[in-house]
C-alpha cells in the first residue's frame, strides 16, 4: 500500500528537503473559514496537513489548541463535518496528504467500521490518535492499516529504547516525535536534544521522522528541519488565527491570510534547511 | 443478560486492564511507560508483606480504622422495614473514605521515589486526603479543582491550603471535576519524570481502577467481619452512592461472589434523568475518556457532556469501568437519586441519628428510604456513609434559608 504520505516523502527525499507539516483545527473558527484555511496551506508551502478533530476533553493539548477545539464545537463542528471538509479539499487537491489528529472517543462513537471507509473515501491518508498507545492497537490501529490508512504513532522523550520497537511495530507513513514531555504549545524544543532523539529513532526504523510540539518560529522550524524529515507547527498557526478574530471570536477578512502568511514564513524556514537526517 | 456468568466476579481486570470491554489504557504515549512502571511497583508492593504491615499501622493509628458498623436504630424505626446499618467511613481522619486510597497510593509513590504529588478533586474530599498525607510524608502537593467547585466547597479549599497544598482553580470547560482531571493529566504529561498522579476514584487507565478498588476494599472486608460479630451472618443488601464509584466498589467488591447479597449503586440524577444529571449508567453509553472505556454522558458526536449534581463529588460524566462491567453483567443494580431526594435524606439522617452526612452518601440514603420499607424487618442492609457533611453545611444552609424566605 502506498499512500499520499509515502509518495510525498519519496518526492521530498529526491529534493533533499524536509517536510513542512501544518496543524489546524477542523471548523475553527467556523466550518467555511476552516476550509479556506486548509485550501490555502499547500500554496503557502505546507507539504502535509494535519487536521484536528475537535474534542471536548483534549488531555494532551495546551490552552491554544483547547480553545480552537471549543471554538469549532461551538460553531457546530462534528466528525461527520470534518470528513466533509476533507472531501471538499480533495475536490481541488489530490496530492497533499491529509492526516486527521485527535482523540479516540468521537471515532469510537462514529463506529470504527464505518469511520475507516468513510475517511478513506473522503481522502484521508493517515490518523494520529493521541490516546491510543500500542497497548490498544486492536481498537483502531490494526483496522486502519487494513483499510489502507497510515496510523502514525507518537514517540516521546519517555519512549526508551526498550519500548521503541513496540511503538514502531504498527506505525506507518511517518513517526511523529513529540519533542517535549508536555502539552502542545508549552515549551520550545531544544534542537540538539531533538537531533539525538531523531537519530535514536532512526536506528529502529526506516520511516521518516517528523518533529512537533514546541516549534513556533521560522528559525526554530529551520533548526528542526536540519535534523528531521519534517517539522510540525500547530499552536503558532492557531495563535495567528486567534489574533485575527473579532471581539466575538468570529472570523474577519484577515483570518485566512493571517494563517497562510505565517505558514509561508515557516515553510521558508523549513525548506531552506539542508537535510542532515539521512 | 446475554453474557456468560463468570466463575468469579472478583477476578478482574485481565492483564491488559479490562473488565469485559471496559477499562484499558487509553493514554498518551508520554504517560504509557510510567503507567507500566506503576503497575509493576504496585504488584511488587502487593507482594511485599512489609508494605501491608506498614499500611495496616497507618490505617489503625492515623486513619482510625476500623470504622464502626453502626445500627441506625431510629432511621430503621422511621422507615419501618429493613434493619439499617451505617458503615461509618465519615469517621475516618479527613472525614471520608478517600483517605484509604490516598494512603495506599502515597505509599506506592514513596516506593517509586516520587516527591511531587498531583490530584484532582470535586468536592474536595480527595484533595483534602491527598494534602493530608503529603503533609504527613513531606511531599509537594498540587490539587486541581474546578473553579465552580472551589466556590461551592470553600471549607475544603481552606483545609487543603492549611495543610500546605497548592490548590489550582481550573477555569476551562464547565470548571468542575472532569476539567480538573484534564488539567491534572496535562500536568502529569508535563512533569512525568518526578510526579505521581494520585487518582481519587476507581477510574483512569489501568492499573488505577484495580489499585484504588484494592485500597478501598478494606471497607467491605471490615463490614463482613463486623456483621458476622453483630448478627452472625452476611448482610442481605449493600448500598452506596456513585460518582466515579470508589466508596461503592470498596464496599461491594468483597461481597461480589456472595449471591445472597443484593447490591445497589446510586448515581446522581441531579434535576432528574430527563434534565441535567450525572447518572452515567442510567443516561450514558460506553465511550473512552480519561484513560478508560466506560459509561459516559455524551452527545451523538461523542463529545463529553457535563455532569450536574448538587453534590460536587458526584458530578462526573463517567463512572469506574468495573461498575460499567458489573452493570452489564447484572451483578449490581444501579439506581439514581435526584438533588431533592438527597437533600431530604441529608436532613432526615441529621435529625434522626445526629449524623450530618455528606451530600454524596445522602444519595444512597435517599434510596434506602425507598427500599427499606419494602423489605422484611430481618433484612440486614448496609449503607456506606462515605463522608461527613461538614463541607456541605454552608451550601445546604443557603439552600434551606432560600426556601424559608
């Protein structure tokens, strides 16, 4: 099985550069604006797009992404509408990989057997589910692989060498290295520690390793991109979005460009980096 | 019931932390290595006679165990049916059953070399118990409490601060127990290297539901012995209130394999089951939250709804996974009591027995008032009086005053 994610990383390898991975929340600040933002991201330089599935209780997220999820839920976002967002995006872009990221309960309630074919048909390429460690692989990871979706696992600073093989066993697409012990957007990643961690993971897998949590600026993204196959930015984009909203938290004429402009600057940082990772 | 009846109701969970389909370990990867460490540390502690001996020493001299099993003579007369016994967990040090579990977890944390303890709390009883034992053992203590609960449970906030704990008022979500637990989990993910999360109920990722149940089972174990001494036989029924369900599980678990014992759990029905409530089994369905699969209150998209109850200790939108399993296989019957019913029972016990109960066990007492009159006079019923009402006196006082004027 080759997904759009596999194809994208093969292209990037030929080009000798790292992937710029963006995270935005589906339905934030409203479903229509969120679609425009997602559509603008490939033009701004995003190589892979992660789309957050809003959840009331995001236990691994910091205040920015928590608030983004709540804005989306208040605007009536649901998992069904998130799949519609992906379908609408796919109508004009069949290349950019889409990864849905979030928590298990909305998928469990949607029904795993129904969700996987629906997601695949909508044009989803991979899933990152924060609260499904390898111990719970039977729930979604194994059925997702069977359905032709990548299940992208998080590796963290607490994932030691003994545990890494279990974490990597059923991972596909890429490995998402969480560069800090903490919630999203809380601390900045230290690039020398990240470099050592990426090297450690690469001793156990041939998969690309992307790094996220704690990357906020083009400079930081540049630094990380030198040592990894991709840099993920989420909180900084969501903070830019929030800064563009009016007093009632509604989108303004600046909202899409506020996210796209920052994404373009970050993309330059990532794409200017020479890869030392391979 | 469609499921086979197991040989024993007391053998769960399995190695992966499941009670039937319930339970499990639905946590972020950052926490997973620590949860496996905790499981190992707890198994080692359980196998170590010195651990049991040290626990027993503190349970006796510091907590004040065993707690009495008291015949509520006037309540029994008033209701005119079953003979009602109260298991007096409210007489424990810190005023509730919570201390049984906290003592156990703090001893495990000490074995693991953890110096920083975090906890979530709703009514503040678990927070007070955690702050107390952290003071006793010289550990740093941070308690997450929803801002709404901070306002309605002020006496316990003051107590925690006097004991040296830092109380963090959680301002996100509905600002009650669920949100406090989210914040505690976020703290844990951030400070995983030095922090022990002392969970207050029989929920969370494996091994917590099992470990907390084991520490609370002393309630049921003592009850067996005491009832034997007082009446020469087993009780006929047990009843306890349920938020997450730790006091109930502690009373129930030692009796699960005694088929003659009827067991009732009482959820908080708030303003009524068709209105705002916190009865996860009566009004919810299985889902995944806070590390386990269990009955939860949620909408059709799987978004978690807020629990509502007069009692800050019961307004959690979930329930421990073992309760979900016991419900599914039909071993325990789950009932619910409204705010109004609990308030009436709160006043009744105060006036008839001179015992002011917490609002949480007042929910169980409310159902005692319905069940006991229908039962014969030789029926022995045990109610877990899981906490004392001191913390609720200002709140109930305000409600009753509001009605007079």
